C-alpha cells in the first residue's frame, strides 16, 4: 500500500536530519506510534516530542512535516505521504511492536530472587536501596533451594523453593548496611551485560562508604560519574547547611565500551540566556553531573503515595542516555515502580523486585497499562509468599 520510496527531494533529506530511526523506534516501542495509521503533522510531533532534544526541534519538525510531499525512509521505517479528506497525512510502516516488551515483577527478598535471573541479561540496573536513615527495618531472611516442585522458575526452567531462615531486624549501622549491600551488588555485576551500566542512588550519609564498596566490586576504572541530584524542598536547618541532594553513582561494567546516547539528552535552560543568542537559548544546553530536579510534587498526578518515590524525570534521563529501544532494565529495590514506568514509556523492558507488599500493590496498579507479569504475588490482598 505504500508508494515508492525512490523519490527523495532536497526537502526529504533536510527532514531526515530532524527525525531519525532511533526516535521513531523509541516512540513505537513506547506505544506512541503504530504501523498503518495515518497521522497529521501535529499528531506526529506530539508522539515524538518526549524523545526530541528540545521544543525548538519540535517546532522545526512540525514546519518540515507541513511542507513535506514525498514518501521517504528512515532506516527500515517507511513513511508515506497521503491525502485524506483533502488533508496531508503520514502513514508509517516497519515500526517495531510495543508488544515485544515486557514488565516482570517479583515479590520477595532480592537476594533470593536475583540468583534466579540470567547472567548478563540487563543493559541497565538502577537501584535506590533504603538509605540507612537510622530507622530499624524488620526483615525475614530467605534462601533459595533448587527443588523440582518449587514455586519459582529460574534460568533454563530450573525450579526453586524459598526457605525462611529466620527473621532479623535490619540494624541501621554502617557495618550491617555494607554487609547487606555487598552480595546484592555482586549479583548486580553478574546480571549486567558486558556493556551494561549500574546506577546506584544513595544519600549523603552513606555515599562515601558505598563508593568504596562499589569500587571493590566493579573496579575503580569502572566508576564513571558521581551525579548529584539537587532539589529544593522542605525545612531548612539553622545549625548547618541544609542537605538537599542525593548522589547517584554510575558504574560501567566495561569502561571502554558502554552506552552513552549524547543525542538523547534532554536540554535544560541556560542560566543567562541573554548571553548565548536566541537560537541557542531556545534550544537549551545539555545537563552536567549536577541535576536540578524537583522531588515528586506532593499534589501532582505522578505521586503514588509510596514514601520514597523518586521522580520520573530522573529515571527518564538515565534510561534515555544509557539504554537503547528494546533494552532491558532491572530495579531490585523497586518501591513504587518508577523505573519500570519510565522504561516502558521509553520502549524498554523492565524487571522489578521488592520485598514489601505495599510496594507490590502500588506497582501492580501503576503498571497495569503495561500488563505486568507478576511472580510470587497473586493479588494485593493475597500475596503468595512472605517477603522481608
Ligand atoms: C528507597 S525505596 C525505592 C523507591 C523507588 N525508587 C521509587 O521510586 O519508588 C527502597 C525499596 O527497597 C525495598 N527493599 C528493601 N530491602 C529489600 C530487599 N532485601 N529485597 C527487595 N526489596 C527490598 C523496600 O521495600 C523499598 O520499597
């Protein structure tokens, strides 16, 4: 049904600079674009907007589309230009399907679940563990035992059962926190692909000790960035500088080969736009390792009510730059499931793990549009196994 794509005018070539295959694939995998559907220029720009670097590029794309007459290709994707009811429309084919992606959610202690996941199967791991804030956390310790009639299925169809080996409260002292993290971080290293990345989110109290532990597990050469997420919310101290930032460490499994999609960075406003000229000011600049971003607004629609929920904006930026469409993202301290929401929005698969039934209930509801596959969890009121 598509017209020949041999005719490529000068205008076509200019257009291809604005919309590329990656951006179209992003939008298709995120469920924002479908094959065999006719889009107006405005609808296409809307579908692609979240993946475009700036509002200025969106404006340019719209004006290019509005004057476009010839069919053209973007990699494997064909775009035909047709007239429907006298109006110009764009028909797309060759887009990847969003149904190839999945969201898997595991209920249980991550130290029990992680060994059942396949080595080298995630391009990105983001984790935001409890911050060792001084509150005791009650935990049930579990171990996984191979058992042909077990309820958990691991790699190559092997079955496992989980055994409770006691209950412990997670004492909030430095030694215990590192002891808690270490085996989980070793699992993270095993689960990453050879070119994969770990993003480790922590606050100022533990960041330095965690950096030393991560250096031991990943190697100092693998440390790429300390990202500071700065926010400006809540009470201010009169006795010291108020702490208004978290730290996110980026480790690349292979520091010589890793994903860093510079062109996928969102743009931020210049501090002094008057000094850079109108075009640059409208385009904005790329972020540095200090990310200013509001916390999840207390009355915003993003808010789930889960106490430690992180903003989608932070996860979107990490996923856009450090993964490609179709990649797999793991978060084994999942909380409200922010990582999976951002991953699926951007056309990536996601695996979540959490030991708290309240987290699972939020995740199940929040990810409902993506049809999550739940493991070890039957319904919000009837969890099928005990977590820590
Ligand atoms: C800081 S919260 C994560 C918040 C999340 N980033 C979000 O945006 O909602 C940490 C989560 O880790 C979970 N957790 C703590 N220990 C765990 C364990 N051993 N296994 C699995 N989940 C655990 C807690 O239940 C909690 O939901």
